[in-house]
C-alpha cells in the first residue's frame, strides 16, 4: 500500500516513525526536542512546528504518502477568529486551573451533572477548566478567543496550510470536558459556561477518516491524543488494559461503551478506533518506590527490587498504603501514606521494600477494580514505564492484578499509533481498507508473565492490603 509516517509531539519533543503501511515495520525514525523551558506552562505553538521540521530533516519523509499526528493531551491553544494565538498555549501538565475546575463543578450543578453531560468531572488539566481559568484570570485574552484547538488539531491545521475547515478526532475531543463520548456531540453550553461566550470548535472526524491533503499531496489523517495513539500503537482490543507506571499511575482499558462516573474516579475517554478508553488515575505509583529507596538508603530501584524479592508474599505482615501525595483513587486528597503491621520480625529492610512494591501494585489493582466493577473486562494487562522491567514488578503484578501481564519492549507507541492511523486513512482513501477497522499490524514485541499457581497468594496479599485500607480509611470505595 505504501509508506506512512506517525509523528508524536509530546510535552518536550517530537518523535517521528516512518513505517511500511501494510506491516507496520519501522523503516526509519527521527527525533528533536522542543525549544522550551523545562515544564513550561505557557508554550509558543511555533516551537512544536520548529521541532517537527527538525525531526523530519535529512529526507526522513521521502516517499511518505500519509501522515498521522499524535500530540500531548489536555493542552489548549486559544486562537482569535482569524486563527492567531491570543496568548501562548496552556500546556497539558498545567494545573493552575484547580480552583476553576471546582468552580465549574458547582456552577453546572455538581459531579453527577457533569458525568451525565460529558462522561467526566472537570479536573485542573482539562481544557474546559483551562478556559474557565482564562476567563477568571486573563479576561482580556478570554474575550478575544474565537476558536479553541488542542495541539494535534493545531498541528494538523498547520500541515494542511490553515484551511477554513478545522478538525479533531473523537479521542482528543473526549478529553476536553465539552464533548461527550456517549452522544458523540459537543456541549457548546459548557464552553460558554467556562469561557463566558461561544467559540468555534473543530469538526470531530470518525476513525479512518482523513483531515485533508497537504499542498504537496500528502494525506493527513484525523490525528489524536497521545493516550489514544499509544493504545492504537500497542494494538489494544477488548479485554486489554494498560497500567502506566510513572510517579503517579493510571489504568485504562478498551471497552465497548462510554462510562459516566459521578464520583470522578473514571474519566470516560473515547479511543481512536471507534471504541472507548475509560481511565482511572492514582496520585501515587513509582514515587512510593523512590521514597522507600531513600528511606532505606538504597541507591537504585533495581537494588530495591532485589531487596524486595528477598522477602516473602505479604511482607511479613507489613502493609504500605502508598497515598504519599494524597490520593485520587480512592478520593482522599488530603491524606498521607500509612505503614501498618510493624512487629519486631517485620522490621527488616527486605520486608519494607516488598511492602512498597505490593502497596503500589495493590493500589493500581484497586483502580483496575473500579473499571471491573463497571463491567469492563480485563484479561490482559500491558505494563508501561521503565519500572515495568524491574524483576519485583514482573514477579508480583500477574497475581495481584489477576491477569496475564505483558511488558512491551520500549518503543515510540504514540508515534506508531499515529502512523497506523495514517495507514488506515490511506487504505480507506485507496479503497483497500474498511473504515470499520485499522490495518492489522504486527503486535508489539513483549515479555509475557502469567499468574499461574501464585494467583491464590496474590489474592491473600490483596486481602491483607484491603483490610488495612478499610481500617485506616473505612468506606473509601463505598460508592
């Protein structure tokens, strides 16, 4: 069918993969950092374009017939009616809108009303909360906003030569807080509630649709957010979940219908392939491991992992509730972590090390149970993040999650997902692929771990963890 490219414009750099459209085999790659201050909250969108151009240098895109674009989630590009920025873009990791998010929840009638309207309760990072923050703190800028885009929308628009038609996809739209994955439509009243007036919103394209063709004849697919692109790059399907291990954590799974959660624990995203991606976040994951390593005077997480494996399941009765920075799941924003079960025999470094791994994974298993409790099937769990390669994580995760665990080889999965979307749109345009399903690319290379005979042991560890959690925070999951 040809050659396609996927580009991923993350918060700090642009990564490009060029792939065979039929098989997904990576032919070449490019990378370039953004010329931005680290963790900048206000971003000049031109930095994304400059980075893209640098990453694509040296003829990287020679022979490419279609391009897909993935970009950081939750960032906001406020433009005037002519398409010029009214101020720098608000970065996806900008959390200045915490008060604005709470204000929106109250102004619209509470968490249930938001869940019913768009499948998510406003959080600080969401574009709808950023619009409210803009209206409250920079009213002179807010008044000039006539068009609202996200980074991938803006990049696609620029690649197409800034046409009159502006587009997005259902995956990115579902993260805005003013588009419903359940109804497939915008809620302009929520934009007006946040911003104070209406603004133009991009047309939401369906899976497999193209946004247009560049002046040079390159097909540009709809594009999507990083999370949705990574799911497409990994080849996720029904029964698959992804556990992301960063300082904080998240669990997302492919599901056949949109989920609305008035408690705010589930965010009801759509995916880039016509399904849904409900996500549950935790405030703490790897930060609990790093804190334990510092407490024990251990130099690395690899050393902490080896120490943990010298202990036994249940850590000699030691239980760590890893709520070090408060917690989102369960909703305990002002709590602290708890170390329980201290006895003379449990006061050994190896038991504390294992309790940290068990606590982190049990907390994420709690988040997974929130999805399972709403009917989401989880048969296979993909573990992402550098710590997924730690032996202690691989040894404990299958039994604690109660599922097969897959640890994919490190790769640019968001860029690969964007490339797969480009191949899909190209195939649809050529009449060789159906709009109903993306091309069947080879799955990610991975190691696979089964729970096996350890499943009963894992259940006992979780029971010990749950009993401690209920003792310290009774009714935390009684929703």
